[in-house]
C-alpha cells in the first residue's frame, strides 16, 4: 500500500512539473508570423525611392527569408578560384522594404527579433582589397560550411569548433533621400551594423526618417566575431521572424539602439574608431539623462564606471561601428 501511495505521489509531482514546463514553454514560444516575405523580394540599396513590397500595421509579426550575402554568386561547392568572379554590385540582398502604417519622421521603429533560423550552408572568405588587414592578406580565400545537420556549432577544422549565433548583419529603415545608397557602410538609419549581439530576443530601435519607415533586413550571419575583421562572417541564408512596433513620443535617438534581456546599448558609426567611440559615449549619456533622469555629468561618470565600449565592426574601411552597453540590472530595469 505504501508502495502504491509513493508511486501516486511521484506521478502527481511529475504531472505537475510537466504542466509547469508546458506552460513555460508555451509562453516562450515565438509568435506565429502573420505576413510572409520570400528570398525573391529583395533589393540591395538604401533609399526612400525603393517601393515597399509589404504594408503592415504596427505590431505586425513578419517572416522574412533572406539570401546569403553574395546573392547566390557562391554556393557550397565554390572555391577560392570563384572569389575574383564575385561582383560587388549584387552584394547584400535585403528582404523588404516593409511599410509600417503610422510610422512618421521623428518616431522610433522597434524591431523585436523573435526567431532566427539558419539555412543549410554558409561561407566565409577573403576578398583581395577588402578587410581590416587588406594590405597584408592579398590572396583570395574561401571556406564553405555544411549547416544542414547541427545548427548549434560548426567545425572550422579538425580541432576548432565554432558555436553558431545567427543574426542579421544589415538591417535598417530608409534614409530621407531618393539617392541609391550602398549597403556596405553603417549609417544613421542602421545599415551594415554587423553587431553580433543582434540575435533572437533582441529588440532594435531605429529612428524613422520617412513615412512608413521602410524596414529591410539581410546579410545574415551564422557566426561572427566582434569586428568581422577579414570582411566576412559565416554568410548564410536564413529565416527570420520579427515584429515591428511604432513608438511615438519616446526618447529621441540619432542612430539605432537596442536592448536584450540583460543590457541596453547604443550604436555609433564614424570613419574613425575614436569618433565612433565618442559618439557612442554621448548617446549613452543622452539615454541615461532622458530615460533614467540622471544629470548629464552624473550620467557621464556612470558610463565610466559601469558601461562598456565595444567594437562591432571595422571591416567597412574607413567606416566603423562602436557600441556602448550597460547592464539593465545596474539601471534597475
């Protein structure tokens, strides 16, 4: 009898635990997309003159499929001999633009990255004349990766394994110009930020420059170090589920900012690391005064005590992107 009672108690505990796990899992499950974009719905410039491929209300959840950075000029069977044949004009196919109803200049577009799913393959390489040490590494190089099995890591060689942490290297809204701007550098509208912290779960905030914001995303990376020094990450096609929300009356920002569960960050682009680092520091001071009520000098000192400057990318010489991050726990949020 005691044995049966013990089994009954254990069963109740297990059932209760399972119910809790199911409830927790349901609450954390990414939301189902309501709108869909394909790898064919792309462009590779930033401009207010590029017409939207989709119009959605604020709060919409979108699934966007992205192409790898070469726009199919390379495949898993490509070799270093194919690198010189890659043309830069098609580089960075971006899925979009998406017109978000209600977004107006002066607003902020919040983009919540709910889910980022890696495709079946990827590549990394050296393109002569491009990269942080372009004058030292002058020969083409290409390495391809089969990503069809393990989506958590990839073998670099027999001894080295790289964890996969997918994110979009390029995302942004349209600038207030009808000029067709290159996607290669980062800009105030976002662009080629190449910040490996922009993973699933992150919310990125973009200042809006034109009606509808005209948001696009692409240049998806399966893994990348801070800096992307050789010029490429593991470039791979992906599926991204994201949500767009228009924020009116929020704190003003000159360039994109973002937050994760643990940190709040500002981003700053410039043509030197010095200037980008100074801009990032000013933006964090602005954020701390506007949102957390600190006096400006007080905010500056807090940046020195608790915030961290980080290099996101240096590859788009002379354009660089620097971030400053601060713990949300320190800020009490």
